């Protein structure tokens, strides 16, 4: 499979088949400090993409193999909303998805483009990231492309939230010493009071980041949650709330999934059936899979990826 990975048990969205719209290289209009991928120059549009039908053909085969999938998640090695055939892709997925939900995980920046804005209105669920709303902090944490205007981004998030009919989620990811200050939280609160959404997820770094930065503690997340307007649908993202029906993974599917998203043993136990866990353990014993630690949490990744993510 080139584009499809999973199923993955998302802590917040259910059992998901992921679609990587940029499987060959990172293509993003942000270079976030906390990104799981190696640092890369930002772009304003994809330099390489695949036909929508090629992606849908692979998705259709995967849905037959994993009928318990709840969500079809559009993501990428970078920003999925930059995919140039988004309208066509969403329309084709709608024809084959049956009772599955479509979801996009986006950094929000392309909402200021009217065509992309209209495309996202056709999705069942959208998760918008909004890590900072003051220009200095935004530039430090998200490292955006020079063409991105923060004021337009914020206003587009507000406008979209008030027009969108599906399930909308906002995610704020906190990085120690950057957007966890009282001033930034107050500014975020003021913006979020204008946003109409189902849930606002407060999280922090829990996967190996591209840059040498730190997340914040659960206790600090809880303190921050109390600084927001109590009427806002604030939620502290937690892996403990995940429930999933284990699936069977071949060796290829194990590698493909871990390549796209490092998993902890807790994740593995939620996702993999007993035979698949045994295959994973055998691959680890052979040295083909490795464990990488971040903040005392162990993640399984392909051994070939140990040197892929560099610090800067």
C-alpha cells in the first residue's frame, strides 16, 4: 500500500484508515517544531501529487480488508489540504465510504483559500490546528510559509466554524516555553470564544519531534484548561480514553503503519490482535523494528527510521 496506513486507533476519532496524500516526501506550508517528520523548507503548493482515482482504488481495497473502520482520515507527510485534487478525491470517497466518516487533519492555513474552504465543507469531520494567535509565537512554533497571513488564518477558522455543518474539532498543542504563557492562553481564549465547534483538544508533544523541544506535563495541561472560558468545550487529550477492536496486520502493514505513525505498546495492544503482536515482537527480535524513547515513553518505529529525523 502506497497511500493507505492503519487501521489506527485514534484517541479522539475512533478506528481510522489513514490516507497519506504525500507519501514520498514532506510537503507542508508549516515546519512545526513538534512535527514527527524531519525539518523541511515550507511550500505553498504540492510539487508532486498522485491522481485521485489511484488513491481511491487503494482505499477501496483496504476498506474490504478492514470493515470495522470507522473513519477515513485524510492526512499527509505535510499538509493534506494542499493536495490539488481535493474536491475530486472527496467526491470519489463519498461514493464508496458507506457508513464511514471522512475526516481531515489540517493546520488551518489553507482555509483562507476559498476553493479549499469550500472543499472542506464537504467532509464529515474536520480537525483544525490552532497553536498560537499572536504573530511572534505563531512564527516560532509553527514556522509558517512566508505567504501565510495569521490574521486571515484566524478569521477563516472562525468563519468556517460558523458555516460548517459537520463535526468540527480544534486542537491546540502546547510546547514548553512557547505557547503555554498566560498571555498566549488569554489570546487563544479570546479567539476560541468566537469559534463554534464540538470539542477543543488541548495536547502536548507525545511523539518524537523534529526539533529539540519539550512538551508540558498533564498537570500543567490541566492548569491551562482552567484558564479558558468554562463555557468552551475544552478536552485534555488522553490515550487512556481509546477503545478499539484489534485487527490483523501483516508484516508489511506493521512496517507501513509504524513508518507513518510511531506506536507505543499501549497503542499496539489496542490495535493489533495476538498474532500481529507476535509478528511485531519477532520483527523487533530480528532488529527490523526498534524502540525510541521520548519523555520516558517507548515508541516502536522501523529501525531504518532511527536516523531519518534530524535535530536542528
